[in-house]
C-alpha cells in the first residue's frame, strides 16, 4: 500500500481545519468565558470577544474571513434575539411619567453626535464618513448591556435606565444613520426618490414590519395555546424570519427587532426571563455573535485607528456621563447613579459592526 507523502498532509489537513474551525473556536471561546468569569470575574462576552479576535484570519488564526453567509446569518439572528429582548423590556409608560428620561437621551445622544463629528473632522475624515461615525457613536451596544445585565442578574434604577437609554439611543442612531445615507445618495448620483427610500421609507417600513410581527405572533400563540411550551421556539422563528426579510429588502433589522419586542410587550403577552432571553439557545447564539464580530477585526486597522479611537472614546464618555449627570436630579436619581448610568452607556461593539457592514453594503468606506 502506497503511503501518503509528507507534502500531501497539509492538503489533507487544510479542508479538515476549515470545516471544524468555527465549532472549535466556539468551544475555545466558551471555555475561556467560563474561566475568565470564574477566575477574574469578567463578563463572559469579554472572553468571547478576545478569543474571536485572536483566532481571526487577519491575525493568522484558524478562522476564515467571517463573511460566509451561514455564519453571518446566525450572527444576525443572534443580534435580532437580543434586540427583541431589549424591546420587550422597554416600558413606554415610563416616558409619560418621567419625561426627563427622554430628555436625557436626546441631550446626551445629540451631544455625542456633535462631539464625535468634531473629533473625526479634526483627524481629517471626510464629511459623510464623519457623519456616519457620529451617528454610530450615539448608540449603546444593546448586546453588551442586555447580556451583562442578565449574567450579573442586575436590577434597579441604574439597570433599567441603562436598558431604556440603550434602546432610545439605538433608535436615534439608526434614524440619524439612515438620514445620512439618504443625504449621501442625494449628493451622489441618486435622485430624490432614492434618497427618500434609503432613509424615510426604510425607517417606516422596518418599524412597521416589527410592529406587524409584534401583533401577529402573540395572536398566533394565543390561538394555538401552549404559551409556556411554544413561546421560545415561536419567537425565535419569528425573529429569524423578520431578520431574513429585512436584510433581503435592505431595511433595518435592528429597528424591526426592537419594534417587534416593544409591541409584543404591550400586547399584554407575559414572558418569563428564560423565554424572553431564549435560554440556552440565546446563550449559544450570543457566544457566536461576539466571536463573529471580533473576528471581523484586523489588528493592522486597529493599530492604525488607535489614536482616533481613543479620542472618540473620550468624547463619548464625556458627553454621555455629562448628559446623565446633568439630568440625574430632574429624572429622580442621585448624581452618583447618573454617573454610573453614563458609564454603563459606553459599550459600543456589535451595534457598530452591524452598521459598518451596512455602509460597506452600500458602497461607503468608513
């Protein structure tokens, strides 16, 4: 029997490594998350992100470029599940009883937009990328806020304000982002109709689709019965379908998923914590989401953008903390809790990567 030559071994090993790369990376990330949480008390998502970055193809790791459609779709679904949960936890009645919460969001998000725009222009970035970066900087990562709050079993005024402000800021960021895209289309070769479609129509249709799902899915569950048994599967399938539809037609999956959760809550559908965060399914997809997001980063780009990134982080911290502290007393909390809330609004990871991918899809380089 003829033996395989040593030169043939890499050719055999390469497809095997390619096939097992993502399952192996997820297993490594899960182990790192558990060890980091046990030994260093770090949130598990921190370790997930570190492993994804270390194993990325751009760092010479075993993961291929994460643009493959199955992995990207799973990451999009994972993000949609988190946004659904965030939307479900939002109580719009709180805005009526405490309008200063809405004022806080508008002021700190608006100040963040202006500050980051000035920083990016000072670093020589052109107008449209500066506007897009400023819109992204307004937001707070829903994925980081929701998962850390669930993992640490956080509750209280700071947690609830952080969740609500995260949702409001994300909506504001999407609105500003889409209007900037509309401006870019209008200033370029596109006409007024295409500009309106890229901004106003996308926002309205995305929110409308989410609201439609928020009405239809609870109605379907009530008709079929078995809420406790079927809720997790039905809502997960609904988020999967909603994400696929909005991506296929270039609408906003983020806004649609938030609207879905928000309307489902106000349809008087009561979900347990395990149902609204999708239990083990949610944990697994969150693991994949953070590994996927950090695997898209290239260390060379990270190093090149480090000075500007530090300036943007400083500007975001100053404006968000100042905004929450300024209106802390008016909204019914102490200045110290306002400071904690501002610091909790700092995470900006999955949301930013998602919007950056949208700019690439539209042909913009940011």
